[in-house]
C-alpha cells in the first residue's frame, strides 16, 4: 500500500514547495528531539555536536543516536569487511561523510596503522569537520566525479545512504570513479534503496522502477536528503558487475537490522568484468 506521506510529498513537489516541506520536516524533528537533545548536551558538555540542521540532513536530529549509532555502525563496517580486507596498514575512505558520524569512530576498530580519509559535497559540513575532528584527512568533492585521489589508493571505501541520494544517471559515473581509486581487489561497502522502501513511491513511480530498474526523485539541491533514488537489486547488480565482483548482498526487505531497511552490498574491485554469478544472500 502506498503511504499517505508519498502523496503529500508529491503535492509539495508539484507546487515547487519541496524546500518548504524540508523545513517543515526539520522543524518537526527538532521539536520531537528538543528535550532529549538538551539533556544529552548537558550530560556531555565536552562533546562537539554538529549544528542541528546538519544532523537532520545527514542522519537524524538526535544527539545520542548520532554518536552511539555512528560508533556502532563503524564497528559493524569493520566486522562486515574484515574477511575481505587484508590486515595491517590500510587506507580507508568515508565517501559522503556528512558530519563524520562514522568517520570519527572508524579508526577505533581497525588493526594496524589505518589512515582515515573522508569526503563530501557539502562545503559547510567539510569545514565543520576540519575544525572539529582530528586524525582524519578531509576533502571537498563535486557532485560529479572525479575526486582528487590517486588511482588505486584505497583498500576500503564505504558509503552508507549515498547512492540513495545520487540521481540514476550519475550512479555509473561514481561506480567508475570508486573503481579507479580502489586498489586491485579493494573493497567497496555501500547501500541502496531497495524494495523495502517501495511504499514511499506512488504507483506510477513504482511502475517506472519495475520497468527501468531505477527511479530518482529529483530536488534542486544535488545530493540533498530530499533527492531520493531507488534501485531494483537485479538491475543494479548488472551495472555493478561492469566494475566489481559482488561478494555479499543483504536485502533490506529481509533484514532491517543491518542498515535500516536499505540494501547492503559488499563488492570487490575486479577488472576485467567478472563472470556472471549469483549473489550471496545474507541471513
């Protein structure tokens, strides 16, 4: 069943009031979390807390969840990839780092001498990160590739809820760029909006997703949370295998505990294109 929220969102988009809707949703989120956030800030006076709108746009406007979930996710990323990434000195990139929810914690769970890098398209967020967090090398990137990183530089790249906000015509460009900056046999962990989120689409949008394998809801600000892209796994796997070998796929509609219902992919850089094979399904 299509949610009422999908119809309301469509009305705002048609009236060119998507920005108004975004501010309304932010205000509601701020109001719901205001007391818990004030209490958390009082109990943790030394913590550097990003501006409220940054938290809302990059994750959710709850201070406690921002820090606790970020640390937990960083630990999970290392756990999920440790069997695929060689132990020792590694270069790790947080692609689309936002306000460092994960990047600030990832080094706690690595073995050896891990160098942590992070990039984002939001200049204000990158400026905040550089001033606030030590031991991480930050860079500002464009919505369109390339980045300024060297060929084959990274052992591990992760990007949670990044493809979900990149329009369909740009997704392969970024797959090609990630392939370029990963070392041979390097690992890329990322998520997409899969079938678990189909209720957010109107019937005609869902039909386009079924027919084309991808559907993007555009927004005037590129990469913003109001821009959403949905990928049908079978079609996206075909695109992936131009550049990567799919090691693991965990469907969000089956297991919401991993990344909140998004589809989770773990792939390895492979060139030339690997032979077609079935996806290893997660439990």
